[in-house]
C-alpha cells in the first residue's frame, strides 16, 4: 500500500503572506497525521521564505510518523539537518527566484558533492532521497551516490494538457520507477499531483510514497485540513 506524505510548506507560505503566526504549519502537520498521512515533508529554504528553523524544530518534536526535510545540499542547511536529525532528507535543487522547486536535482554535475552529503547524513542515521527528473540514468547516478530513495519529479506529467502528453510523460515515470525498483531503492513521487491526476498511478505498484502539498492545502481552504488529507489518503490507500 502506498503511503501519503503531506508537504506543509504552503501552510507556511500563507502565514508569511501576512507576516504573522497563522496558519501554523506545525498544527497542520498534526491534522495531516490525524487525516491519515504517514509522513510530513517540509522544505527549509536558504532564504527561509516559508518554513523557518523554529518550525523545523517543533516538527521534529511533534511529528509522530516520519519527518522528511527537503533541502539544498548547501553547507548551512546540511549542518541544520545534522543537528535536527529528521528521519529523512530529500536533496532538491533550489533557485532564489523560483516560486516552487523547478525540475530535479542535477546529480550528474554534482555527484561527488552529493555523495559527500549522503555520507554525512548516513553517519547520523538519516536516510537520504534525491529528487530527480524521470530518467533512468539519473536514478542510476543517484544510486551510485548512495541515495536510499529517489523521489521521481512528476511536475511535467502534472502539467500535461492532452491525453497523449499524459501517456508519454507517464511512460517516462514508469521507466524511472522500474529502474529504481531494479536497484532496490525506495521510490517516492511528487510535484503537482492532485486529486485527479494521481489516479493513473494506481497501476504503478512500485511507488512507496506520494509527497503532496499544494493540492491538499488548496482543498483544505474549502473543506478543512484533516478532511482534505483524508480524501487524498482514501484515493491512494489501495495503490
């Protein structure tokens, strides 16, 4: 059965729109777990545009399932991860001007650096995931760097505008997932998935976990956080 990890970044984004203390991403994480989430994901960006170090610290103290910290492989953030000890870190690319993470990690260009980060994390017992575009070659390089997990970037699939595009882009995801399965890696998927386009993934049994944030937070504005998470959990629980 595939698991659901809820990304609470956009709760923090809404909080920062007014510069106050509400809504609280830590409270949202608790409601997500009540709704069936089996993991909580947050991205501590270098510019701290949404999630703050205080949020991360409180999440580490309160998350009952699994805490996954998305992060750039930059020295300051690496040190924070090593102090906080999340259950897993997911290495992602990061650009200051982007609205959200665009594209997967360029593992080929930075494999020595990423391998070094993996080694340091594993010394502390932290699992490491690489967020990569759906390409078997990138999956193989991630495996060579020591990554335990690959999270397949589903953004291109989610942005498809025709059935032909959906089919072709989903096929790329299938190829990457099959490659990771053959290497005995953990397999996650996320970015742009919503209550409709996730249904196609029911046939892809190798995926261990879906990481979903924006669509759940958007739904929660209308129906409440716990219910929004529960609805997504019900969709994927038999995948």
